[in-house]
C-alpha cells in the first residue's frame, strides 16, 4: 500500500479544518468511495451514479475542451492515516479504496477514472468528521446547488439531525407504511428519489402536511394504520367501480385524496366514534364512489379534485 504526499494548505473554519491541494486524478479515483442511500439505507446519503454523465465528463477531459476547476470535496476516513507536516506543509495518506468519502463530486471523480488523460485535480479534504458532520456538509453543499433531488435531502435529514418535529412524524409514518405489507402503498413508496408510479417522500410529506392538525394527537403508528385503512377503502371502491387502483399513485390524485381524508374521517367519527377501520371508511365512501366518475380523480388540479369529492359527499346525505 503506497503512501502519497502532496503540498497542501491547512484552513480552519469554525469547528472544522480542511486541506486544499492538487491530487493526480488517477490517485483520486483509486482512493475514494461514495455512500449510496440505495445500497446503504441506514447511513448512506449519496445519490446513485449517472454513468452517462460521468462518460460525458471523461470525454470532455480527453478531448481537451476545457478545465474543471471546482474542488472535489472529501472526508478523510481512519483507514487513510491522514497526516499533516506543518514544516513542509504537506499532507500524506495511504491511497486505498476506502481512504476518502466523496461529499461532492462523485460524477467528476468517476469521469476522471474513465478518462485516458490524467490531470491534477483541486481537492478539499476534511479531517475528523463524524457521520453526522458528513451528512450535514452534504446537505449544506447540495442545498446551494442544483441537481440533487429534494427527496434525497429530505431522506437524510434525520441523519444530519436537521428534522423539525413535524418532519420527524412524517418520516416515521412514511417508514412504517413503507415496511407494512398490509398497506396499499407497500412497495409503492420511494424514500430518496423520484420513481415513476411510486409516491416519493416529498409528495407523501406534502400530503400529510395538509391534514396534520387533525393527526397531531396521534402517534406515528396510529397515523400509519388509519391512513392505510383509509387508502385501502378507497382502493377497494375504485376497483369495485371498474377503475384502476394505480390512480392512487398519481401525485396530484394522492395529495387530493389525503387532503379529503378529514372530510371522510369526520363522518366516520360521527357514525362510529373514533374507530377508523376499513369497514367504517367503506360505510362512508361506498355511497360516494357510487355517485362519482373515477376518471375525474386524475385531473391536473388537486383543489378541483377535492372540490369535486366534497360536493359529491355532501350530495349523499339522507334523513
């Protein structure tokens, strides 16, 4: 295992210190790694690699079309044995595959790896960061740049200890629903990125926010169970009336149906008390779905869908 040494400038900002240096692109590529949420949902926070983008960077370097002056930001891991010589103003480390965690620049690093041309790359190395520090820096860096999905930033807020109390409840409800095989949303949620025909954490949180005042006295477990029974009832009514249950996974429809929840729950409570079961939701929703057109649930406007449902719900009243 080789030990590399490069001239560097030591900079201290607040509680952290980092080194600025230029590192050969092949050494950089061979001594860095990323931590992906998909591969490591407990502690990972990076997005998945876009290979096409990395290849474009490699071609850009090999064609000599320009320069990439933006620093790659790394966090030194214990295995690299990072050291700094204040006399010679150099940093040294063992260049092994787990030496540095990439906080920013994974596509550039992979592009450097694919490129035939070797260049010296501006690098910033943080030393002594905890996992929480790394997560927070990742958020701080990427919330000020375009391109990182808000789903991913929201997904790792717990790890960075950035959650509000409301966001904590939403996360817990989402995670419970994600892992509940009895939920109609089981296998249909995506925690850290947007996926076609799945509900993302951002959409889920936005939907729950609209009804949170009605839920605030309930635990995450109770909220997850109640909403799952509510959505199961809606799914069953859609199927019973010849519709496709996948309409639930339309972002606009999903937010509208969750927003409509309080209207239905109020009627359930009036008839059965606070007993929010599938059967009791069926009792309220069955007459409603007998009178509506399923196709109108897939409109482009959340407010119009809610308005339509509320109008039809009022219309089913009988003495």
